[in-house]
């Protein structure tokens, strides 16, 4: 709706003229579209990471709006296809944390990175914010 308020006449016409079931504005459809975008973006990031010689895992624990503990996961790698070998940091997703001990955090991290299809044999480093003594067995 912000686009309509911003003057997007094409979107306004679409919303006003098409049947309600063809607007594709339901929460379910929006969620499906966002999920597809997430998967496509992650697939592109993972492919780029796996194409290079190595990467570091970046992780930081946080709570979602409902209070569920989760781990934000990212990767850092050197993109040699860019001028001056650009260092890229990319968010790849979240891992749900059922326990907050070091072993559970490490296991959840490895499991989620494997789910994302990252080549863990190319892991060169790990970075954590505010977390001490966590060791991943990659």
C-alpha cells in the first residue's frame, strides 16, 4: 500500500480492478513469495561461497519477537570475481536454539549450515559476538 501512496498508478489500478482472489496480497501468498525469495537469494549466496577457496562462519545469538532463542548465521568470504578481491559478508539464515550451552549452539550451527548446503570442508574461520569457548567440529 505504500507504493500506491507513493504514486504507483499501475499497482493502484491492479488493486482496484482485479478480483480479490487475483490480487495476490493475502498473508499466505505474501509469505510464500518471501519464502521463495529467501530460498533463491540463499542459493545464490551458497553457490558463490562454495565456488571460492574458503569462508568464515559468523554467528550471533538473539531472540525473535516471541522470545524464542535463535542464532543469526552469516558467512564472510573473498569474492575474487570482483575488482580488488571484494570481501563479502552475507546473511544466510537463522538456526533455532533449543538449548543455550556451547555444545547445543555448535551442533545447531553445523546442522543449519549443512541444511543450507555450504561446503563445510572450506570453512577457514569462525566469528562470534559475545560468545566464548564455542568450538565447532566441522
